[in-house]
């Protein structure tokens, strides 16, 4: 989705840094925003925008086949994520929902 304006890379880096700082601060969003002098609605809008961009970005990642034996029954897929977490996907899954779920699970902690 484009708004007709080019991305402001400096502003995007600044907001990525702010969100990382908030995540490591241990503060609520409201307290963090007050401490750094930003508006809470702006924080939420940028957090949503950057999460959406992360979900949209497609990247190739290495895949390693570990066994010829299926881990799931009935043709489902199993995706093993960083840290050993796994997601089992049944046939007929919604690809958009799966992409969003993986972005959340593999993204920075909330």
C-alpha cells in the first residue's frame, strides 16, 4: 500500500529505535511516551505500520529437512521456528493469517 510519498528512512529508523527502547525499558507505552516526549497515538501508529511492513517483507530463509517421516498427520505442515517453537498448519490454511502469525512469532518480543 503506497501513500504517494516516498518513505522517510530517517524517521523510520528513529521509530524503530524508539520501539526497541520501549521494549527494553519495562515501561508501559503511556509511561514511555511521556518520558521521551512523543504522543501515544503516534507511537501506536508507528508500531502498527512497522509491524505491517515486517509482515509484508518476504525473505528466503534456509530450510533443513530433518526426517522423511511426516510430523503431522493428514497432510499438514509443521514449521519449526527459532528457539524450537513450532507451528502446525492444516491443509486449506489461510496464507495471509499464517504470514501474520509468523511475523509476530519471529519478530521482536512485545
